[in-house]
């Protein structure tokens, strides 16, 4: 079924096993910096997308396979996870299955709904976003569904703080000149004071954004803003000029892992993405397709079709493992 991704090594959450709670890309926002690409289903309507029992079945199998070596089960995915109307049921069922803490990443847009906050009661950690505290900047950065008011989001976050007993790590993603200027920070300071999270995490545009030309805030500006927001603020994302170099070594290690995996058995694209711990979102899948294409072009892999399915196989392995290839 493939609603799980990872575990991925997260700077903030350690070994995080992700649960994709909504189909790609169902969200109430269309953030200019989103690394999943543009929102294709912009909505505030909560819906049942998957039978919670199937999610739990898949989780049970994956945790058994991983021997419980997971630091967080993270409800996130290809859009806004709180749009899943079965959120509360999924959380309760995970709590009945394991003691591994649950984290939820949210854009905060549904937190003004008391029912959504109630469904989050049993969670251990909530990482809500708030990128701007005034309506014009909020609209510029997050391109929300019409009618969403940032004051209501802030009120929802304040209520969450009052009612929720777990940790809240507020995430603020800063884009150069768009929401990192003094007037933006002044408004954010007031909101942060009212929300009183355990931590404030400052992030910036590290991966290719949905809208071209959006630039990351400089490390100096991030450090200045962290100092203005007080001792709870930490910088978690930094754009690094050597990122392209890191990208090269990342894809080198990814290539190595793919070859190791495909030496043992041919796999489909979905199986490779899952074993490599890749997020199932479209943008990440496209990245993987590019890497696989390059590997086929350079004769490291070959493509074979078996029973209507396309498989990738390491070129060095013997021919004919797929007897029924067409
Ligand atoms: S960054 Fe998150 S909230 Fe913003 S559009 Fe992407 S999935 Fe939605």
C-alpha cells in the first residue's frame, strides 16, 4: 500500500518513520517554498483517505522488520496531515501498538478547530508552522485557501498550548526579503510570546522551492532573528553554498545503496523508493527517476519488464533472473 516512508534520518527527530496521511498534494496552503511542488488539491475539508486499520497493519509489519529501531513515528506526508479525518483514530491505534513517541508536523491551519486539537491530545510532539503573523505576509508566503486568517491560526496555537501536555516546537521558515525583515520579526515576536512553545525552530529554503527565484535567508540573518526571538530559538536549516557538492555526495551514496539493493533482486520504482527511505511525494520520486535513468544510461542498471511491471536490475548480475520478461 505504501503509506509509510523511511525511517529517514532527521536532524530534529532522529530515526523518523513517516506516515503519509493525505494523498499528494492535498493541503490548505500552497507555500512558495514547498519542496513537494505546487498544491494540486487546495482544501480545508477533512476527509477519510485510508482505512486506519490498514495503516496500523503496515506499521506493525514495518516496526517488526525494523526491530523497533525508530525514534519517532511522524504523521506528515504529501500535504497537510490534519486534513485526514481519521487522525484521532490513527493516533489512538498507534498508541495501542507501540510506546514509540508520535510527532505531528502541521501547517497549523486547522488548529483553530477544537476537534482537531482534541484529536492531537495523545501525541507527544507537535511541530506547527507559523511563517508570518500578519495577513499580507502570510498570504504572500503560504498562499492559503481563501478565507484563512492568520489571527485565527495564532489563536488556535495559543489554545493548543493551553490544552496540550506534550512538546510544541514552533517552526518558522524564512525567505529572504519576504518574511525575514524587521517588521515581520516584530509581529512574529508577539505571536511567539503568546504561543509560548518549548522551542522555536528557524528554517529556510534549503531544497528547490515550488516557486522559482525564492531565496533562503542568510545564515547571519537567521542568527540575528534567533537572537531576537530569545533563548528558545534555534536555527535548524541553513542554506549552504556547498549544497551542490553535498548533493553530489548524496546521490553517490544513493547510487551505491541502489546497486547493493538491486544486486540482490530486481525492484520496482516504488520498492526502491521505499527501501531508500525516500518520501513518497512526487518531487522526491522524480528525483529518484532521474538518478535511475542516469544509472541506466551509464550501464550500471538495466530495465526489464515482467508481468506488466517495470523492474530495475544491477547490470553486473546474470541475465534471466526474470524468466517471464516480455
Ligand atoms: S510546505 Fe507544507 S503547508 Fe506548505 S504547501 Fe507544502 S505541504 Fe502544504
